[in-house]
C-alpha cells in the first residue's frame, strides 16, 4: 500500500501570475490531482466508487502557502489520508522545495455520496482500505465550517460555463478559487508573500446556473500556526444562487508579506 502519494512538478507558465510566483488556484489544482491519483492507487478512486454508485466530493479544505515558489522551480507535491471526523474522510497535503523546505500545506474533508440521491454516505467501509498515517500531520488548523457573514457586498456574477464543469457535471472545486481570485484586487494577490484560504463547498452549481459573488474585508479573528504573518488583509467571500439565495460556497482569504 502506498501510504503517501508523492510526485515532482515543474512550475509552468500557467501556474504563476505577474509576480512570477505560484498562484493559489494552482496549489488547489495540484492538491486535487494528487488526491485523485492517490485514491486510484489505493483502490478507492473514481472508477471503483462509480461501480457502486458512489463518488468522492470535496466538502471543505484549508490551504496555507508559506512561501511562493517561482516559475520553472521543481517542487514535490505530497498527499495522504489522515483518518476521519464524523462523515468526513480527512486528507493532508504539502509542497516542498528542492532543499526540502515546506512551501505549502493543506487539510481537506471529503464526503462519499450516493451519485443518484446526491446524499452523503458513511465512510467507514472505504476508510478500512486506507492507511491511517498516524502522526503524519501538518501544522494547520482546519478544515472547519465557516459561518455566514452579514457584512458582504455584491462583487460580481458568474454563470457556470463549459470550462467550469468537471466530470461529475458540476462546477469543479478549483474553479471557485479562480472565481474568488477574479473579484480580488490583483495588487493584493500579486504582492502577497503568504496566502491562506479556507473554503467550504455547500451546494452544487450545475451548467449554465448563475452565482452572485459577495465579498468583504473582515477583522482578523484567528492567529497561530497556518496563518500569514504579518497579516495585510483578511477577506471573506460567499457565492449565492440569485433566485433562491442558497449558499454555494463560503471562503476566507488571509494575505500576508
């Protein structure tokens, strides 16, 4: 059994922004692919679950970029299961540089759903097939539920287009991060030396559905491991369906030097 998935990645042009450094959505993409690849090797990947009418769905994830590597740098991406919490199967991640320094870390909570009913299932049967990786932890609080905020203002609108939709027929989790970046100040993103994002995925967005995007600056309420220091900005976000007002996602972005 391969307890930890590991792969080397050379940062490509599409992984960086104007600052020549790795973007937040690229990290989310690396972690997504690592999780999918590892699940497949462990025998609990997409095809194996679909045979039983099931699927993995990312419910929540926290990612902290401690140092942003530059274009053409070679990094190592790792991912591993780390037990469970209630209905969530937990998975950790990290990215290290060529000298072994930790550049980014992440924690995520995944659900197994019944594809037809779109309802979560107990993960105990699947987790029996996975390594526990006791003691192999990342120093990062989360993932946890994010509360609704009442001080957010409308910042944009998106309609789920062809490039947003993944193999499950809904907007892919990484696309939400791209939507968030697109309503955030370019200067803030390009100048940030460290970034942390917590995001909860609350409901599906299907092809052609519209989502109203809200954002607002909030006071820093948390400090400690896994947060940029010194902080320069904390921004909260929420996506809502315009007719029903149903929340699609909630996120918080912490930026620092």
